[in-house]
C-alpha cells in the first residue's frame, strides 16, 4: 500500500495514520517495522470504512471509553481499532490474511486493565 511519510515533531503520538499519510514524531521512527505494521492496520480500517466514518467512529469509541475509564491511555487502548492493531502488529503477514471488518471482534471484547 502506497503512503507518504511525514515527520511532524508536535505529533501527540509516536506515529499516526491519516490515509494516505503516515505521520511520525521523529525521523528515527520512519523505518520502524512494528510501528509501520501497526499504522498499516489502521490504513486498512480507514479504507474499509471509507475514511471519514472511521474517524467519526474512532472518536465515538474514544469518548465512550473516556467516560467509562476516565483515563486517556485506557480510553485509547480500549478502542477496538487499537486493540486490533496492537494484537496483530507483530504479525507482518496479518494484512494478507485479515478479514474485512476484523476490528468488530474487538468491539465488545474490552480488556479491562
């Protein structure tokens, strides 16, 4: 999948996928295979939801989780989109076998931490 790499030092995260751009907080992260794998999973999620609806759902899930956990990190990590990406970022063949809407299996599978 083709994408453009951008370094943005004010980024609030190490990296962020905003299709078709992959933003990185520092230049040294640009070639991190684990980070790229994680963000590529987000690209696939974005494409299957036609991009804009992905961001709307991401925000809704984050706000629900923020209300539930009252903690930014937990709200972020409990997102079904993040759960799918973290669970599969080490499997570099994941996107070849990933089923459409695979994030749905994480929707009601909250890992309480």
